[in-house]
């Protein structure tokens, strides 16, 4: 049996952590085939290869302060073998036979919602496969109706509901589930969003060109740079994000790191207002239509701000909301040292200094006008004296 410790970059934790979760998996009849695990917490999506032993066993350990969705696939392709929602403290045992599909799924442990979901899907799998979309959705709705406070119900709707042609019904069923049970992970994958995100992990970003930009020729294509960092935003950038972007622009040539900031505002006036006094050091663009623009839709952006980092072949290295993580991956890939706290503090001091006006720039007091000069005051005093004498 092999033990898998997923990397910290995926927000998964230290081996043997008492605070984390632990899943003991047994995949019957897997042979030499590997597994792949997909993971999302609602804001980021990643996947990791698993290599069970010859007995088909592997232990997955990680940390999840908030619920995360996990899905296991055969590495050589095929339908999902199992789905789970886990959090810190969960201790789960999972068994599945790929030859029999979800009908063979068995889950036991201290996560009652997952135990109930596994028991339901094992019994309903053959019915769901043979059912029409309407029949399948009825089965799912019946399960949801009796498990409204369960993450298993949210998982059933998010991954199994046949939404095409039944969008309004799907939304109604999804909203039967309590807010706590349908967390960010469920909202992110509801309506087949997970399938689109999965496809985007390996799919190279398509080349694009934007007709409206602060700088001319706001376009992207592969092979022109070692890394391309695409920032999708619909609001003014945070001070921290601005510092990171400025540092990347200052330290690396455009042939090494190409920065492109893409506004997702629905109105170009709002986009320009959000840019504010930003100096266009890197490429900044807006696509007519904002989130509805074809160039934006091809990237399947789940929220904003959002970052995509691609290498020179177009392979996506990172998709998520953490620009600092993308910055670290760029620096590691280019063999550059990571930015220290001292570097960031120095940059902040420079920014504060730039905001403080120099003594030379301070406005000088206006020269006294002729009416207020000392000579004019004396002259008026003499005139007043002469008038009184008369």
C-alpha cells in the first residue's frame, strides 16, 4: 500500500497531521494502471497522479480547513470511480471496483454524509445509467429531498443532475439544499462547470487579440515568452497585487514573462475608472461585452480576480485566485530567487516616498498683490489723514 502526500501548492497538508483528513482507498483490479485525483475548493482546481500499490491500495492525506471536493479517475481515462467531499478530521475508508463502477462503491468512516451518499449511489447507479434525463433527475431530487442538509445531496446535484434542457429545475433542486451543505465547491461545479474547468487544465490558452486597450497590440500567443501571466479582473487591483506585478515587470524581460491584464467589467468607462492612475507598464485590455465576450468565455473564468499562468508551450501551469502563487511558480521556473519580506518592505517604502511631495514641489506662497503691499498701505493712510484735515 502506498501513502500519498499531496503537495503544499494544492493546499494539502503534512503527512500524518492529526488536524487533516485521511482516506484509505482500495481500487479492485486496477493492475498497473494509475489513478488521478481532481480537487477543488471552489476557487482553485488541481489534479494529482496517484500510484497505488499492486494491491490497489493508496492512502491520501491532506488538510482542508473548509470542505473540498475530490474525484478519482483512472489515469488512462474513463468515468469517475468515486467522489467525496472531505474536511479536516475526516477518517474514511473507500472501496471501488472499476469493472462494476459506482455500483460497487463502499464508504465508511466518521463522515456520515459521505457514508449515506455512497450507499445511495451504489444502489441507484444502474437505475441512473438506464434512466432518461427526466427519470434520473427524479431519482436525484428524491435523494435531495430527504438529505437537504447533506453535502452528499449537493454532490449529487452538482455532478449527476442532467441540466441540459432542465436548467430551471436544476436550480430549484440545488436551492433545496441548505446553504452550509452547498458550499463554494458545489457552486463552482454546479451545472457542469467542473467538466469545463477540467478540460481547461491541460488545454492551452488560445491566442487572442483585444480591440480596446491602454496600450496598442494587446494580444497573446505561445512561443513568444517563457511565461504568460494573464490576470482577469473586474475591480481595482489590491496594493499587494500591484506590487507583485510591478516587481515582475521590473525584474524580467517581456520575453521571459509577459503580463497581460484583462478587464472583465461590462462597461469600458468602468474599466478605465478601475484602472485609475495605473501607469500602463504592462499590457492592459478590455473586451467589449466584459464576461460575455468570446475571448473571456474561452478561458472559463469562475470568478474575478483570477490568474492563469501558461508556459512557452501554452501548457497551463496555474489556474486560481492567488497571484502570489503564480509569482512563485514564475520565479522557480526562471531560476530566480523568491521575493523576501525585505524586498516587499523596501518596495512599500518607495511607494510611500513617491506619494510624499518633496520640499521643492511644495507650493510657494503667492507674492503680495500691489493692493496689499506695505507702500500701498502707507499711501492709503496719508490719503485718509488728508481727508480728515479738510
